[in-house]
C-alpha cells in the first residue's frame, strides 16, 4: 500500500547535527558507490544543500531526502573556487535495525545526533521508501524544497511493486512493476537537464523512439531548479543493444539488419530534435573553437599515453582538414543531439523496434556544454566506434565457420558491415548519408577514439588495443 509523504519544519533533518552525525558514515560509504564521481581522492567533509523528510524519521520507518556537497582535494585542473565539490542526491532510510534482505544497503548505525541509536541505509533498496517516491510522483506532491510533476496523460497506478536495478553505473534506477522505470540522478547540478529536456521535446513531436516522461522530480533552491529524477515507461523484455550485438557476434551472426534499423531510429530522433529545438549554422568562426578543443584533447592524450604519440601527427590532420574546409567557406548545421550515443544507450523491444535512452550526455562535462547544439555527426561517430568495440569484444577462432558452413566474418569485417548498414539506415530517414561528409565524420571519430585511448589506459589497460587499432586507421586516412 502506498504511503503519503510528510514534512515537518521542525524535523531533525532541518538541523545541522544530522549531517554531522552522518559525516563519518558517509565518508566510508559514498566513495564505494558506483555513481560516486570523485574516486581516488579522499572525502574531507560535507556541507548540506537541502534536507527534507519524506517519512518521519521518528517513526518505525523514516525516509530522508538529502542533497549534500562532498568536499575533496581539487585536482590541478580545477580551481578551489571554481569547483566547490560535487553535489549528490541521497535517499536515506531510517530503521531501528535492518532486516537481512536489506543488509547490502547498510550505511551504518548512528551513535549520536538526532537519530542516535538508529540505523541508516540506502532507501532505494527498500520497496516501501521506493513506493513513497512513486506515490509523490503519482500525486504531483510538493514537499519542502521538492516538487514532483506528473504528466496526467499517463496513468501511474498505485500498486506497482518496485525493484532496484543493480547494474547501473552513473545513476540509480528503480523499475515499478515492469511498467515504469525511475532514473534517480546522483550527481546534481542546477539547470535544465537534457535527460528530461530532450525526451519532453521528443514527446511533443510525437517521436516514439524515446519513452515519453511520465513524471519527474525537481528541487527548487536559491531561485534555481535542479532535476533529480525522471520516470519513463519501461520497455518490457527489451534487449540492450550492446548485449544483443555481443550475442550475435558470439554465434557468428551478422548484425547488419539491426544496425540499419538502429540508423533509422537515430535519424528519426535527430530529425525530431531539429524540428523541436533551435538549430544553428557553424561557419569558420563557430567551428574553430570545436577544432581547437579536439586538438587540445589530442595533445593532452599524447602526453598521458605514450602509445598514442607516434600517431598524433596523423590524427591531427583529421582536425586540420576540417579547419581547411571551414576556411574555404563550408558550413554545417548543428542541433541538439544525444551526446553520448553508443550501443548500450539503445534498447530493442521484442517486436524489433529500437529506442534511444539516457539523454544526460557525458556527466563529466559541464551542463552548459552538454546542452550546446552539435553536428549530428557527433552521435553517429559514437555509434560507429561502438560497433568497432563490440566487434573486438568477442574472441574468434581463426577460420571458424557458421552452422551452415559459411565462414564467420572477421571482427573488422563485422564492424565494417555494421557501420555501413547504420549509415545507410540513417540516410533512408534523414536524406543525408553521413559518409558523404567524410572530413567531419573522421574528425568526430578521431576525437572519440582519442578519448577512448585515455580511458582504457587509465581504467582497462587490457582494452587499449581496441581504440589503438582505430587510431592507426584514422591516422592513416586521407
């Protein structure tokens, strides 16, 4: 049974003593979370941004919504003033003791402060607090600084059973009865978040390739709005594009038909975004900063990863060729795009239809940058690189054959077929084949591959040969 949210102006969450008592527990717990962005640097303290009781913390079960800023030593690239610390959204459950099923959610036991003697835990693991969030969304509640909005054209039933999705990385998701999925944003910044903005824009255009938001969570603080979460229809039985591609590869099957359908879906989304939101023309003066940023990223990557250095001169020609075209008077259209498109951001429903999800963009980039219009080639390049990654992720025995005796394509041939099919599908809907602008596409592919080299060198050295192979190809391109 759903529970209504409550709020009291005199609740313990309004007092700084609560955060002070949570501080030592959060210093241990927060860096262990997958979505914590400041790994590798110690947490030196917290400051309270906002606190609201959704269920009274004095009751048998309490639920506290916190926005806290985590303070850490800044990196050399950051100024202390320009980077005061990341703000995180926490949903804290409060109980006398945790039942065994909630043991993985434990944050700790409080010995002092307003909740002394009680146990706090990650509330999204618990169906009752997760149900409270859904009820607030369903009813369009306002609780303290929190505002829950509901698109009344989509019915939200009260009896949907919640379950936490355990595989997510940069945020948290809760599925409600295989009907809706709530994405709870963890690192919070003020402003219009594209993860809500773009699906709402696509819904206005009637684009069925992106699930239309049914409800969303906001916080209004200091005359600024923070997007906290988005509830969208859950695509039941859908296959993740990355996992689907790997399964087909493992069976020695080609993926070209799916890649073509995915190209069509991407073009439908791009076309709808261009209708719904402003587009701009990029001439020489507008494209120059983009090229300079790509070149700076290449130079920094070559310093960080010695294996990249021999290829840097060839890669730089990709950016110089784009600069030359701009200097000759070529222009490009820029529009809102997905911003972080790859196979893992795509879902195929049981009836074969593709959907695009997760429009947040690259979370490490500033919000203003994520909301800037970009050439659609940026998304396309991301998907082309994703096909290449998939192809090199499944080991193949030399000379292996399919069940019918036909040879299994090599990883490179499989990726090439997918890349070509994807561009063909994109052209069928948009009327523009990305391959007809090879200079622009090569520049964005190069920029993406350079990013991949740095990422793999830092986090997954065994994977470094995958982007390095692309780097060799791109550096040698005319």
